[in-house]
């Protein structure tokens, strides 16, 4: 069974609806709040862990977690909340 691609078949309607949503939702503000919340949650639950403990948690939680992923986590940890939402 295939799912019909309603959006692809009605691009004009999609465009109109997106415009109406933008009138009532500030996507940038919503994104900024979500990023700030993610950062606070991360700091709350993982901020106090030693690097070795933290890396072990990531390796257990994410298949294929590697050195490149770890570098990204380390860089992200160094950012302040204000830097994340810019």
C-alpha cells in the first residue's frame, strides 16, 4: 500500500498554509526555545559527568558513536546557552 503524497500534489495549498502559519508562529523563536531547553536538559543530567563516563553513555546509547561524534559533543559542551540560540 502506498501513501499518497498529498503535499506534493497540492503545492499551492501547502504554500498558502505555510504563509498562514508564519503569521502566527515565529519559527526562529520556537527553534531558539527548543535549543535552550535541550541545552539546559543536557547540562542538568550530563553536565556533571566526567568525560569518560559521558563518552561511555553515548557509546552505549548510539550505535556507531565514534571519535568524530565525540569531538562534536565536546565542542557543543563548550558553548554557552546564548551561543546556541543565535
